[in-house]
């Protein structure tokens, strides 16, 4: 027995265990929230609705950072290369985690292995819209023009869901639709409205203000059922193209290798943010349905979407360009 301990025992002084070093509670510093598309698109819009609510709940700043490029792959790769980082998150999507990993020949990450997928954030359809000078009032007239001459459509970039929906329509209808990729939704919308290109395939939340404002005309929506916000616009399926049916999905993801307790906390906080009345009101205004799937359900969705788009891309010989 050490000399000090022996003396303490002889004097009847109880021995006290050394105090444990207090561990800081998580999160103890700001969260970096990566948006892998430019400002003005769906990922950016959803992020900026959710981030302030999450920040308030965590009592930490949440810094939203746009890192666009390669159909969302550049921003997603930041997380893929940071396993175990508890302060780094992103809005994942069909583009970055359902299409890009099977569209590009050498994807920089594995959409499942390199991430912790926490929760589905929201879903909504895409919309095919034309500028007001284009001579088509419905999808049949649009395709009739495309049978006479090539028609171009814009999207927020190569490898996005809107890019592929246009290619699905072109193959199903047997027409030439030329894809014009932009660096985000905002410039694509600007060029469509101004007449630089005749049409656009765009996520409904981003197209909706321009449709309501009378700056664009909607011809079709991409889900099986018409969205309430565009109840007067027929779906592709209603107009004879059920193979073009598709849903935009966005979720909340973090790097791989997070401790279970951090995953559970993130799931709780994102679910609570989605249930916040202000968030629900803003989602409803732009036609977004909040997600209900947690880690297992969201991971299963991504797994099924990878399989679906792998088959579609192979069957249609679709390329990123």
C-alpha cells in the first residue's frame, strides 16, 4: 500500500476514487451542414428551412455551406471522406445517392457504406414546364413539336433526377429531347422563362412560384397521383407514359461510423424539426410531403432506388452527358 494511502487508512480517512474527467456533451461546437447543390434548388431550400430549427434545438450554430458539382457528388464526397465526424451532415437526394453512384463510371463513394442515413426529409414530384411562347398547351402537343424538330429541356445538372426523367420521357415517346444541364435550378429557370430554352424539368417546390406567377406553363407532373398544389395538371401516367413515374426524395445523412447514440439523437432531432408547425407550414406551401422513415427505412429506400436506377440506366443506355 502506498505510504499516503496507509496513513489515511490508519487515521480512518475514507479513500475516494479519483474524479472522472467530465466528457463534453454533444454537440459542443457548431454543425457543418453541406448542401451539395447551388443556392435556389430543392436541397438548398429544404436545408435552409430545417437548419435554423435544428440549430435552436441543439443550442449550437448550424452553418449551411453550398458545395455543388457533379450532380451532387462533390458535396457528398466531403462526408464520404470524413468517417466518424459527428459535426458534419448533409441533405442527401435521389441525385447524389440514388442515381449518381450508378450513372457515373467511377463514383467517388459508396452511397450506402460511406454514409449514415438518418431520416427521409421529404418527397414531391417533378414538373415538365414550358415558357409562355412555346406552342404547346399539353404533353401531346409538346411531343408533337418534338417529333418535328429537337426540343431542349433544362435541369439543375447532369445526373439529377430531373435529367433522367426527361430521358425516360424521350425514350418512352420516341422523340429527341436534348438535355441542357445547368449549374443549379435558378439559371435553368431564368433561361426557360426568358425563352433561351423552351422547357424545363424541375422539382415542384422550385417551379411552383413561377407556375403560380404565370411565368411558366406546366404540362405534366411525375408522380402517379396529381399533387394538390397542381391538381389541374395531369401526370405523365395519365397522359400515356406510366414508365415516367418518379418521385423526388431528399433525406438527412451523416458520415459513416457514427456512434449509435449520435445516430439516435440526430434521428430524434430531425423528426422533431419535421414536426415543427412552422416547418410543416412552409413544406405544405411548396408541396413537400415530410418524410416519416428513420434510419432503417431511409437506408432501405436508398437501396431500392439504387437498384431501380441501375436497371433504368442500363436498359436505356443513359449517360451522364
